[in-house]
C-alpha cells in the first residue's frame, strides 16, 4: 500500500483516536490539501493513523 502524504486530512467523528490524530489536526487547521474520512471506529484507529 502506498504511503499517503501527511497533509491529507481526516474528518471522522467516530474514530477512537480522533483527538490525537495528526490527520484531524491538519483538516481542522486548514493546512490539508485534501480531507477524507478514513476507517477509524469507536473501537479502533484506522490503518492510516499518524501520531502527533
């Protein structure tokens, strides 16, 4: 699987890691070049999770 650039944001209110994910930070601060919704759930993080 190809690595996604760090400036791809994520808007996923159900993800367990949403408050610690760098992808949500860039989506909210406007620096994301694109915003997607990845597969995090209330029980798990998505496979594209990035720590701060």
